[in-house]
């Protein structure tokens, strides 16, 4: 039984979630979100390298991708500031989505019309605009995804988003490279700019979600108003204080007010859940090569077949969330991460046997796809309707930062104890997430029984 007293979904009803119009639309928005990523990353580096740009310059230009790591700093602007004219016409979320999509398309078109050999600085400026537009689009799409449907559909929304995102990575990676090989890099980037119409048209067609501000956020902001009324400041300084507190301070105050000391445990869970996968992933391709697999085998099995397994896992994760709820699936996928890392320990001892690589890719990518869909649904359930964009940007940044930091030491670990030892360590890094996911399941059940302010209301017995 769910918190609301409704019975758990049957399998037919769980499958039907993928027919929901907003769930289907998330595939198109996911495509729009994924398209710019490689165009200012790996594909951009390939273009510059092909033109003979120095490795030093290419390395520095890779920093444009840091916009995604620091998006939490301007998420309050996306959350609270209206876009002139567009917000009144489209609504808060769609206005920012369309603005970001137009900026990305314009920047990609600008890159296609500029020769890096003659104007590298201008190309860099276009890339920076594309990166900031991409990060801003992510903020707005994440907020829309959370607000558009209830918690029971968040797993399916995440699954279709991942599907569109991964297809876009193929288009911006292999697709752009093929266009460049048969035509030119200008054609490749011009074609990618045209593909941004997928997101633009989808944004114009979908409806703005109706999300009334919750009572908790209204209570917090009422206290802010009362505080400002007691201060001696007036005019623009008081208005600036009011905006800063409402847009930046209140989202964090709201989260801690709703969860109190449990908020720290939840943040630990957010930060630790993907450490094992991210840490292991840094050395995955070097491991395959050092083990003796050819580049063709890696491309066909680890990349192409692995993508199919990731998409299958994401679809399965969305289905299971709709059927069983978030807490059970969060614990299951937390357990699968270290278990699948142990498959790589077996592969390290087995050697370059193709069936071993297939088994490892099936285990890792299928469970990884499930984990992505479930974890996005979990993060979505933690946000408040009053501060969706800011809070989700915080969670998504925290989700990747620890793993990316620790992943920098994975190469040194391989040099010291070998690949098998590194994979054992990566499995060990997943243990805290398992314990915290078990705590979360118990916490969710207790909140279901004792209160009604917990948004992850799809817990089932």
C-alpha cells in the first residue's frame, strides 16, 4: 500500500506510464539536453586536433565544460527570474528552456561559421556560450521534469530522458564525426545546430506544469518578509536582500526544515550513491586495452552494445519504480553497483575472452541504467515545488563531485595494486551507499506511517 492508501500498481499499469504524453516528451527534451555535451567536449577536441591546434590549447578549452559542474551557482536565477516577454507567454520553465535552446543553436551555428585556425578565440567564446546554454537548459529541464508529473511517474520520466540523452550523444559523437569525414566540420556543427530544433519544437508544444508553491516554502518566505520589515534598509538594497534570501538562502533552509538532521544523511546518500561506478569508469577503457581487447571489440561491445544495455536498464528501472516505488529500487541498485564491479575482478583474471567482456558489460551497463533512472527519481522526490531548479542542481552537482574527485586517483591505484585490486576497492566504495540506502528505506517507511510531508510517497510494503 502506498502512503495515500492506493494499492501498488500492477504490471500493466506500470507499463502504461510510458504512454503518458509528458513521459514520451521527455525523450525529446533528453535529446536536446544531451546534444550540446560532446559538441563542447570530445567532438570539439577532435575538431581542434584535426586542425592542428596545440594540445595545450585543446586542454585549456576543455574547461568550457565546467559550466555543468557549477550550474548550481546560477540555478537560483533560472528558478526565480522571469525571462522578458517569454515567461508571460510560455511560463517559467518553458521560457528558460527555449531561451537556452536558442542560445545553444545560435552558438553551434556560430562555431560552424568560424574557422578555429583563424579565430580560435571567437570559437572559444561560441563554445562558452553553448556550454552555459547547455547547463542552463539542464536546470530548466530538470525542474520541468520534476514538476510535470507525480513521484510515481518520475522513474519513467528519467528513463525516457536517459534514452533521448544517449541517442543525442550518438548523434553529437559518431554522427558529427561522420558528417565531418564526408563533408566538413562546418557541416557537422551546422547540422547539430539544426538538430536543436527537436528541443525547440518540443518546448513550444508541451504545456507548462501547474505547480503551486508548497506551504513549507510559503512559511519560510513569510518569515523572510517579516524579517525585512524589521530592518532599517529600504529601496534597492532591501529588494536585493529579499531576492537573495528568497532565491538562494530559502531553498537550502527549506530542505533542512523539511528533513532536519535527516537532511545530512540524505546528502551523504546523494554524494555516495554513484561513487563506485564513477570511480571504476575512469579506468574502464584503459583496462579493456591493457587486457588485450582490440579497439573494434571495445567499440562494438563496450560502446554500442553497452549503450543498448544502458537504455534497457533505464527502461527497466522506470518500470520497476512505477511498480514497487523508489526506496526498494534504490537499495537494489545500490547493492548491484559493488556486485557488478566484482565481475570486472573476474574479467581481469579471465583475460581477453569476448564472452567475459560481454558478461561484464551486460552486468555493469544494465545495472547502471537502472541506477540512473531510479536515482533521478529519488533526487526528484527530495525537491520542494517552491525551489525545484535550485535544489535539484545542488543534488546533481553533489551526485558526481565525490566520484569525479576520487576517480583522479584510480590510475595511481592501478599502478600500485593492479586492475583487480582497483576494482575491489571500487566495490568497497559502494558499501556506504548500500548502508545509507537501507537507512533511507526504513526512514521512508517511518515517514509514511508518521507524517504526510514526505514527497517520496510511493513507498510500498
